C-alpha cells in the first residue's frame, strides 16, 4: 500500500515539473553538499551518465570551434591562391589549392555531423538531469525520514529526562531542607561547641584526604 502511495506521489511530482527548466545538478556546488556519502553512492551511476554527456557536449563545442578556425584559414588560403591562379600556372600551387578545397569539404562534413550531435545532446542532458533529480529527491526524503525518526526519539528522551530532572530537583531540595532542619535541631540541643566537634569529625569522614 505504501509503495503505491509513493509511486502516485512520484507521478504527481513528475507532472508538476513538466516543462520547467531544472538547473544542471552536477554543476551546482549545493547539490554536492545536499547528499550524504551513502546518498551519493546511490545516485553515482546517474551522476556519471550526466557528467559524461556534459563532457561530450564540451568536447564537441571545442571541436566545432577548432574546425571553424581551420576552415577560416583554409578559405583565406584558397582566396589568395585563386587570385594568383591567373598569374601563375605552378602545378604545386594548384595541387595545394585542390587540397585545401578538399579539406574545406571535410570540415563542412564534420561540422554538419558535430552540429547534429549538438542538437540532440541538450535533450539527452535534460533527460539525464531529470532522472538524477528524481533519484536525488528519493535520497533526500529517505534522509529526512530517518532524521524525523531520530528527532522524535530525541524529543521523547528529552521529555522523559525533563520529568526525571524535575523529580530529582524536588528530591534534592527536600533532602537539603531536611539536612538543614536536622542541623538546626542538633545545634539547639547540643550547642555550638559540640556541633563544631561533630562538624570536624563528619567533614573528616567525608574527605579522608582533608587535613
């Protein structure tokens, strides 16, 4: 019964989050402080999947930048070579021109491939991040439930201790009053001189190391 209730709450939670932008958890320092070591171990596989996708995205973005720089340089060389083509029939320069054109085509093919991958990656990252968030929520609620149990047990212990403390305080006060009454009576009956002797003997027995 409890499992069905939790599943229902999870589905409601998922529906409530549909269409909402969720921050990338593994890029948030607060997320790392949120979970215990045990919690991190429970979500480690999802964490690694998300980080791998982010790493792949970063690598592709760098590749695209490098290819664009290379393409720009090649295009510059091609333009220069074409300007010189009418004045020089050097076969070596012609070969270089054709080689650069071929490299530009290869750059375009790789750019198309990488950009297609980059179009798909954000959706994959969001999906992986969403799954990690759900797993994180499960871990957090487990931690909170455990803490709540400990809090209630501690509250009960404190309540019991308070009652016991009050009883002991009352008993302590009663014993102090009783001692005071006994001492006063003995002082009145036996006199100060006898009581002083009694005090000395009593204190000596109470603390054998006292001189």
